[in-house]
């Protein structure tokens, strides 16, 4: 009896061991029969052959292993269903070729593993998993409607290949998932190759080619999209919607739409290479996003584009864009240290009109723009354009539109060899001070610096700029009904003149410590018709102002409501007059004019006082007076062709002057031409 019991126990144990591994067709003819006979955790090994089945399993831990040549088909002839629908944790599917049917493999449970399978021709999804911790790897997906869909956290999808999926390649809904080193070719009509919804996604090292829709779309926070490659895709390559996402070191070529799109807050696109995008290269919509250190070549619209406040576009290289190189809308954006070359439109375009926060455009390099090098629309808002280098722009160097602005500065920029104006600022009716300072402008085909702040209350300041070789005026300031300050500028070799101020109805202004040399036209010209305050033109240096009528210093302040002062200016070698003043009740003192082709000193107006001036070595007169009530005292005029010519003027005082003919104590007779 004891022997019988021992034998029975051995037989039962052997039977239990055999039940752990079930062979199809060895133990059962169909996979469903094997599933029905199996227990949780059993392994079902399927040999080569065709299996037309819609299998349903509800036992945890089942392992489905297909040997080489095992083909699982969901088409039963009269109907199509899922090849496998399994419920339970720890399901494993490996080694099968799945064909036809609705969904190929559907798993409800955690820690599912599907690997080394091929999925072909499914009417629905090749794989659908609902559960956490899914792992799908080393599978091939061909000609299915959708490739792989996972609803759950911590999914890992790696080293799979997708081709000719009609809609989406991969869709994940969950947190903390990873999509790594997969290959996608010809995926999606207008759908997405990789679609991720959830936080903390990692999508890295994937290759996408010839995909028709969006390449990678992420909707969630803290995403990392890194090291992916895109070739000849139809839609946007990468889209990130959410906050604090990172798009790093991806390579994109021949994308028909936008390269990288960020939408949300605090996202970063850095170190990416983009070539031949149909739309913008990298674009960010939202606040606090960053576009840094990307190489963007031949984009179909802008290279880098930001729409929102507080965005940073820094250190990017942009070349050959169809439209703008860099474009940003709204305020408090920073455009810093970018290189922009060969754009079809404006090099850098910033529009933060109406926003109370200034945008900063600083230390950028722009070359070969087909329009302006840098254009800023700062209407009703502040601005800061500093330290930029612009060359070979075809419509102008830097232009700022700042009507009704609370103020701003254009400082420390270099503009070289541009067609049009070097630097121009339109500040009509501004409420704050506009400053243009410490800039270098060379070889502009138009004006060097043009500032228009007409009807602005605080006025403007143009200081310490160097302008050389312009075809137009070196510095032109339109200051109607507003004050101005032009200090310490140097203008050399301007084709039309040095510094020109149009200040009709102006509140007055100062032109001091400037230098103009080798210009064709007037060295310094101030037109202040009917101004409400006087002008101060002091301590300027003008040499070799050429061209017909090229006067050294010229003040026209007709009908001004306050006197002006012209003092301490030094003029040499002008083609026209040295110092020419047409004003009333103004003071002209301590100026020096040498080597004029015409008169050294010229006076028109009434009640002007000339004292301590020098007019020497001219081909014309030392002094020409066409004004009335002139005070001419203590001046020196030597070496001129004529001492004094009086064109219908009168003198109140004429004493203590020095001429070649000796000391003059009485005015000359009126000269009748």
C-alpha cells in the first residue's frame, strides 16, 4: 500500500511539472485549448505553423512563446477579432508573426512584456496594453492601422521598427514612460509617429523617415526629447505641449512643416540641428521658454520664433531662412548672442508693441539679410538694442519703431555696409527718453543714424556714435516739437553731410563735442524754425566739409522764441562758410573758422552778438553780415580775400576786432551787390 501511495505522488508531481510548459500542437491543437488548460504562470510554446484564432486569456503570468515560423492570424474567415486578448499581470508574448484581425495583442495588466514579434496588416492596433510597467522591444510593425498603444505608467518601448502604419506609430498615455531607439518609416496619414500624453516622458534615439504627419508629439510636463533623427517628414517634427520640457540634440532634415514647436511654460530647445524645414525652424509659444544653441539652416519661414513673454532666444545659428532669421512677439523677451546669415527677410524681427516690458536684443550678429538687419516694433513699450553687429543688409541696418514709447536705447552696435539707413529710430510722441549711443556705422548707402522723436516730451539723445562713409547724412535727427541732445559723435566721409537737425517747433536742444570731417555738405546743420526754446551748438570740430555750400556749422533758428548759443566750435577747410548763423538775439562766441572757400563767419537775423571768434585764410570774407542790430566785438579775421562784407545789415556795436587792414573800430559801409 505504501508503495502505491509513493508511486501516485511521483506521478502527480510529474504531471504538475509538465503542466508548467504546454506545447501547441504537442499537448493541444490550438492556442485557446492550451490557455484553457493552463494555470497562472504557465508557458505556452507554439511551434511553426498557421494559427487562425481569437484567443482570450484571463490568467496572470501566462507566457506565450512562438517558435520560428509561428504565425498567429486573427482572420477567422467569417469574422475578424483580436489575435490575443489577455488579462492579468506579467503577461509575456514573444516570437510570433501576427497577421490580420482587429487588434493583434491586447493586454490588461501590469508588467506586460512583448518582444521579438512581427505585426502585419492589422485593422486596428498591433499592440494595446492597459497597465503599468509595460515593456515592448525588438518588434516589427508593418502596414497596421496603429502600431503600439499603452495606457499606463513607466512604459518602456525600445528598439522596435515601424513601417507603413496608416495612422499612429506609438501612443502612450501615462507618466514616466520611455520611447527609445525605435525606427519609423512612412508612418501616418496625417497622424503622429510618436504620441505621448503624460509627465516625465523620455523619447530618445529614435529615427523617423518619410513620416507623413507629426513626428513626435508630447502633451505633458518634464518631457525629454533627445537625440532623435528626422528625415523627409511631412508634418512638424517635434511638438511639446506643457511645461518644463527639454528638446535636446535632435537632428532634422527636410521637414515639410515646423521643425520644433514648444507650447507652454519653461520649455527648452537646445543643441538641435535643423535643415530645410517647410515652416519655422524652432518656435515657442507661451512664457519663459528658451531656444538656445540650435543650428537652423534653410527654414521655410523664420529660423527661431517666439510668441509670448519672457522667452529667451540665445546662441542660435540661423542661415538661409526664407523669411525672418529670428522673430519674437510680445515683451520681456531676450534675443542674445545669435548669429543670423543670409535671410530672405529681416535678420531679427521683434514686435512687442503695447507690452509694458522691454525686450532685449543684444550681442547678435546679422549678415546678408534681404531686408533690415534688425527691426523692432516697440510702439507704446520700452526697448533695448545693444552690442549687435549687422553687415550687408539690403534694406537697412537697425530700425526701431517706437511711437508713444516710454523710452529705450540703441547702444554699442556695429552696422557695416548696408543698403539704406544704418540705424533709424522712429519715436513719434514718445513719453520717455530715446537714446542712440556708442554705435559704429560704416558704409551705409543712406543715412548713418536717423532719429525721429517728433512730439516727444522728454526728447532724445544721440551720443558718442562713430559714422563713416555713408552715402547720405551721417546723423539726422527730426525733433519737431521736442527737445534733443546730440553729443560726442564723430562723422567721417559722409556723402551728403555730417550732422543735420530738423527741429521745427522744437523745445530746443544741444549739439556739443561732435566731430565731422571729410563730409560732402554741411558739417553741422540745425534747422529750428519757430522753435519754443533756443539751441546750444558748442565745442564741435568740423574739417573739410566739401561740396557746393558745404558749411562747417550752420544754425537756422528763424522765429525762435528764445536765443541760441554757438560757441567754441572749430571749423577748417569747408567748401562753403565756416560758421553760419541765421537767428535772433543769439550769442556766437569763441568759434574758429579757417580755410573756407567762401566766408569764414556769416550772420543773418537780428540782435546777434559775435565775440572772440576767429575767421582766417578763406577765399572769401572774414565776416559777412546780413543781419540787423549786430554786435561784432573782439573778433579776429586774418588772411582772407576780404575783411568784411555787409549785405544790407546794420551793426549796433563794431569794436575791438582785428583785420589785415588793421584794427577796425567802425563797421564797413553797406555793400550793394
